[in-house]
C-alpha cells in the first residue's frame, strides 16, 4: 500500500492511500517453472494511462511483470507495450473454492484461454493439471482438492 506524505507550513501529515494493484505478466510460457530469464519478457518499456492521463511508465520486471496502481473507480485504463494498446478491464473474482473461482485464477495466470464456465470440462481440467504439474508437491490429477485451491490462491497473490 503506497504511503504519501504532504506538508503544510509547520505541520507534517502522513496519509495512507489505498489503491487497487494491477499486476500484468508478459511471459514466454505460463506457470512458475524455469527461471525468470527463461519465462519472463524483461526490460520492455511500457506506458500506463487512465482516461488519457499518464499514471505510470517503466519497464517490465525480470519475471515479465508490470505492477501499476489505479483508483478504485477508474475509467478507461490502457497499457501500451510492444507498440500495442491493451484495455485493462476489471473482472469479477469468484470465491477460490468454487470451480469458477479456480477457472478465473487459471485464466488470469495464463493457464486457460477458454471462458469461465463453472464446470470442469476438458480445457479447465487440462489447465488445472498443468498448474498442478508446475507446482509440486501438488498431485497432477486435474481435479480441485483443497491443497490445489490454497496453492492457486497463493500463486495468484491472495
């Protein structure tokens, strides 16, 4: 949580501003296996704007990630990277123990490109299997037992 300081004549004020964090990854392949250098697309310049105003700029981290902070109710958020504008939209995050919650997290982590359907069809099962294989000691079964849900929340950053 960023902390901002402001001062007026003779008085110091320290305020904490709570801003939603948005973390976006640009990687050669999904998951956590391999080193950041193998997986992440590092040192790529980006610009982040909300409603046309510059909010942040920099380069991707070693793991290919970009972290930006936005206001709770933002208008049009646009990330420009690789010469392309990407509109960032908020998506609902279903409860992690639900199948839809697991699917949404797998989708946002890059394991699943299909829509969230709240059923464990082939695409979701394969994505879950790959996630489990990438995160030992999980047993790659393609189902959703509790150790997988806990690890999924941890990797997702909850």
